[in-house]
C-alpha cells in the first residue's frame, strides 16, 4: 500500500510539472500571472516571454524524467 501511495504522489507531481510546462510554453504572460504555477525564484518584473518559455522547456524535461521514474515504479509494483 505504501508503494502505491508513493507512486500516486509521483504521478501527481508529473501532472503538476507537465501542466506548468504546457502552460508556460503555450501562454507565458498568463503563466506569470497565475497563482498555481511554480515560479518561485523567478523575477516577477521580467516580462520576457523567452525566459518563461525557457522555464517551460526545463519543466518539460523534469516532467519527462519524473514520468519515466514514476512508470518504472508503477511497473515494479505491478509485477
């Protein structure tokens, strides 16, 4: 049961990070204004869409890595 809770936490993290990535790449200005986005440490005065898109690419890479690890954990729990 503990393993499944950990897997669920990983999958929810994957959804959150990929949601941030998609939103940052799709609409950078709205991403800066949204309260739910992970923008800690990001300069709120920066109006550069390129910076936000770069952060979106970073989140996409992190999300894919987390998804890979979550899939490995889930497959290990299934077998």
